[in-house]
């Protein structure tokens, strides 16, 4: 899958994803530049590079979210491409457009800015999916401004749930221009609707300058699945299976992911799980083909207990958990490196293989190790790590920016993510047992400013392994 390429990549991110992009660039024979803020000067993504001298390749910036800083460094160092990683500017079509259209253009390692714009809008994604007969969460696919029309839609959604025998039916009333969980209220009885509708509409006008409202069925008993796609600029598309990311923090941040998305060893499903997984893959590929998708991407799905799939959104970037999909995938008997493939295809290369060349075997689990107190609503823990040791096995991998040979103060500027641990096995039972063994063999020591011991989510991960892929 690899061959030397020409160019220099600005890595516009931090931490473990910056290190993984660095390594992928090296594999492809590409030079790279990393950036860092004062808070990250002790991060391994900085320490592994050169911060001064004639061959300097690590440059200090004021913020990872200041585009002028990033473009200035790119120009000063002669970069020809920019990789946004995940978060920050990774799904910002305006940033991608600016990179592509500026006087000194940079290749944006990701989908084209037009694709990011069109699929980054959840309402537009739902509208396109509905036209393609791809199932989405029942409800509106455009903002509603008329109260009478809104009430009629709400009434029909509640009655349809009752007709299906759903206990305690409910709907969500959302500010169409909102995001991040803002401007969302639940309605369980139609008598409540007008009051809630007016409340959300007024909020939307104040906060977003747009009083448009969306109305959707509220789904409760579901699993959250993802389909990993890789597409090229040459109309080539392959998938790397599905993964399950249902185990999340209260802030909807994923904590354990597993691939494939369902496994009958975990639960007695009311549906044919393999047929369902094939179906959401086919739907995802159908939408990707329709919009001309041209890089790595993730199609997110909600699956209810009865096996009904609903497309939730499309993430137009590499995701944290991409490698859990790669660990059940084989090309020429090796796990693919999806970040390396993303860069290669982003620079215009052809894929060089088809779906028939990819095999799927076994089960993989990813553990997100975070300094947080899961008993206090996943509150972040800030302090200094004094020991950071992970076991080494042929069936595991760890991605981290935290040094293992010196003390490391967790910066308060960012989420206290410490590491991603991957384990894999021939089946779910072996993968779960290996995940438990990995956790038990992991040693993380540290203290806060008052001398209190470090708090991590290792125990939470251990307990929740038994919840994988179940309803």
C-alpha cells in the first residue's frame, strides 16, 4: 500500500494523532512539520522532533485554532499539504477551502471542502439520505417555522410510536441551527408541545439568529454503530467494516469501541446481525457514491433493538477509533494503516486495491484511557503523571503522547486523554479477556497539587467490557 511520495505536510494537531500522522508521513517518505502551544511543550509529539536549529521541524504557535498561525508556519517552512487530524479544523469546510484557494495553496488531507460543507450539515445529510431511500431518524429534514405545522408533525410522530407498541413515546424538539446538544427539549405528550416549541424557537432566535426547529422521534434503546469508508479521488471506494461505540461518557464521548459492530456471542439479537451490518455498509457506500466522497470518512448509525437502522450523520475526517476497524481488516495478510492511506489518497494516489482484496477476521477492542473521575460525571483530573507503563503483547498496540521515562504534567487546556489501547483476538471472548489482562497489567501513577493520587477511568473500562454490543 505504500510508495515514496513528494511533499511536506503540516500536521495541524497535537498529541497521539500528531504522532500517528508523523509516523505515517515517514512511511510514505514525506517530510513533515509539527506545531505546538506552550501547554504542549512536554508532549511526545514535540519531544520527538526538533524545536530549534537549521533543521527545526517543530514550531510554537499561540493556538491550534488560529488559522493565520498555521498558514504562516506552512508558508515559512515550505509545506505543500496540511493534515488537520481530528477535532480543531478537521471538519471546517471554510478552513479547507482557504487552504485550497489561497495564493500558496495547500493540499487539505481530507475530503474536498465542498463535500465537507455538504455532509457537515446534518440537515442536508438527512435530506440527501431521504432522497436515496436511506433510513434516517423519523422526523423533519428541514427547519419548521410554523407552529401549526410543527404540532401536526409532532402529533403524527407520537401516534406512530404508539401504533408500533413503543412504551413511553417521545419526541425531541431541536434548534435547527444548534449543535453540541444545545437547544434540545423532550416532549412526551402533545399537550406539552406548543409551550416547548415556543421555548426552543425563542432560544434559537436568541442564540443563533434563526428560529427554525427540527422535530424527531426520540430513540432510547439503541446501539451506536459506525461504518468506516475509504474513498479516492478516482471514484474508488472500499469499506473496513463496522464498529460499535455505544459505551460513552455522560458527555457522549466514546470510551470503548469494538469491531465488528455486532457479535452474537455478546447478545441474543432480535434480528440477523450480519444482514444488518451488511445493510448499513451498503447504505453508507450508496451515499458516498452519490456525493462523490473522496477521502476517509465515517458513517454513524443508530440501531434500535428491533434492528432498524437510522443514519445519524457523516464524520468527514479520520476518527480517533479508526484503528479498531483496521485491526479486523487484512490486506495481503497485514492490518492496513488508515491514516497512511488517508494521506496517500489525499495526495491524489489511486487506491491500488479493491474490496475483494480486503479480508475481515476476528474482533478488536479499543480502550480510551483518560484521567477522569467517572463517579463524578467524568470530571477531568489534572496533575502530574510519575509512572506510565503499558504491557507489550503481539495482540496489542498503544497510542499516546504521554512520556514513559519522565514526569508529565497534564495540561488543563485540553481533555485529559492519556492513551488509546488496542487489543484484538480471534473472537469476542479472547478479545475481552485480553482487554482485561491489558488493563490489569497497566500501571499509571501520579499526584495532584494537593498530593492526592491520580484518578483514571481504568476501573470503569474494566467493568464496562461486559456491556459490549448488547442492548
